[in-house]
């Protein structure tokens, strides 16, 4: 069978990672790169493929592609996904899928209309602690879930929110829940389902000069499936990331996963259960002084190939991508 052809739009930190992982996958082929910046400024010399300065010019070229990967600033995800779907491509959309539920719905509508697939990128799901936790929750090993507590305490200061960056701009970034913390909301939704009765307080403590939105918040809610939860987040931590953790208190035991990006099982005590040894988690994406979420993008490319060639299930489908956007939107609304 022929290789799956990918074009990547947005050749920054994450677009280059996608390009690299596509070229490493024997069933995938990188056919084009697209960015509004000039090619020499992007550090993409390693990729000997045609380059375009806009998605529109690529889509009107005669380069054939199966999948367009969207790795541009958040505010472009939905409109660019719709353009790419309209031209007959499947799309991989970096997180978040969109900056509003209604935009995500339009992407899904277009995909259904065109009979094309939408792959949302939530690569933290592939980390060994997440895979293990999903398995024990699904098997009911912890019994009834009483409460779930998420803490995401990171540092994003002036080294990150530079004047010329899209980060910090409401229209392109959307807020810290979209850009920094959507992976953790995704993991919570993936494990425990939707939430309701959301109450949140959000504040901007020390980013008034650098962002157009909050840096900290406390949120509490109920799970539709039963149980209660809270989510505390901040980008105001001094100098470096402190933690990202999830603590689960359930009928038959308790678990805490921590580390900077939920990469270590810190506590597991469950009745009649012995914790297996987990493979180490891949390190976080490196942003100079910053660490982001896990370097698991190769799994995303593998999943695209598996779905398009072998009819496997999408690891994070469009509906799940939309639900994360919906939950974030409702958290922000409840703080108003
Ligand atoms: N999955 C993850 O762990 C993860 C980690 C970091 C970033 N991301 C997501 O990836 C996306 C990109 O983030 P980044 O850190 O690579 O940003 P970045 O600023 O490093 O790169 C963005 C690139 O997009 C280009 N661009 C901007 N507007 C464009 C347009 N209209 N058309 C084509 N190119 C355009 C920019 O010139 C830049 O090269 C964001 O949505 C972000 O949320 C995901």
C-alpha cells in the first residue's frame, strides 16, 4: 500500500516535530511544508520538500496530499481545518481543536460532509501512567470514584510571553486553559467523562503586562457519571514548572500521578492490587527554559496511519477534541 502523504502547516516548535515524526514513520511521507514566515527563517533545511507561504496557495497547487497537519497558533486551527477538509484532506489538528465549541462543531460538520477524518492531538494519553490509569479505571479496579483533584502549576513568564509572540493574545492563544492546560482537561475527560455544575474563580496576578487573560484559577465541579472534582491551575509559579498532578480518591483505593506533566505515579494504594512496573515517560517538549507536554507525537502519526490504512479507531477523535473545548469554554463562562 502507498504511503500516507502529509503536509504540515505551521513550522514552529511543534510543526517541526510533526514533520520529523512523519519522516521517521515508514508508512508516512512528508510532501510539503507551509508557513507565513520565509523558509530560511524556519530551520527546516532538513526537510527537502516544497514550501508554501499560505495554506491557500498549497491547496491550489498540484501537490497531492492525504492529510494536512495544522500546527499554527490556536486561533487558526478551525478555519484552516475547514479549508483543508474542503479541499478533500483528512486533518490532524494540534491542541486545542478550536477556541470555541461552535468553531469545533463547524469543523466536525465539514468533516462529516466531506467524509474525512479529524485527528485531535492529545499525546499525553500515550504516556505510560495515563495508559495504566485508563486501564484500571475501565476495569473498575478502583471501584466507585469519589473525587478527582487536578493541580497544574507551571511557570510562564516574560521569557515565554514575548511581544512578537502569538502567546498571550486572546484571539490567537485563547487563554492558559487552551494553551497550557488542555492536555490535563483532556486526560480528566478521557478517564472520567463530562463535568457539570462548574464553579470557577480566575485571576490575572502577574501577567497583566504580557497577556490578555488569566494566569491562575480554581475550579470545582461534579462528574456527570458521579463523583466530584476540582482543578487548580497557574502559570504564575516562580522561575520553573512546579507540578501537574491528578489525585483520585475512590472506593477501593487512591492514586496520585505527578511530576511536571503527569509523568510519574507518586502514590498507588488499592485493595488487593499490585502496581505493575511502568515504562518511563518520554521527557517533556523543550521550549528553552520551559518544559511542555510529553514528546509522544510519533504515536499520533502512527495512529493516523493505522486509521487510514487499517481502519483502526482514532486515538483522540473530533468529538473528544470538541468536548475539551466545550469544558474549557464552560469553565471560563462560570468565572464571568
Ligand atoms: N501537543 C503539544 O504538546 C503541543 C505543544 C506545543 C504547542 N502545541 C500547539 O501547536 C501549535 C503551534 O505551537 P508552537 O509552539 O509550535 O508555536 P510556534 O510559534 O513555535 O509556531 C507556529 C508557526 O505557525 C506559523 N504561522 C502563524 N500563522 C500562520 C498561518 N496563518 N499560516 C501558516 N503558518 C502560520 C508561524 O510563523 C510559526 O512558524 C499551537 O496550537 C499549540 O497550542 C501543542
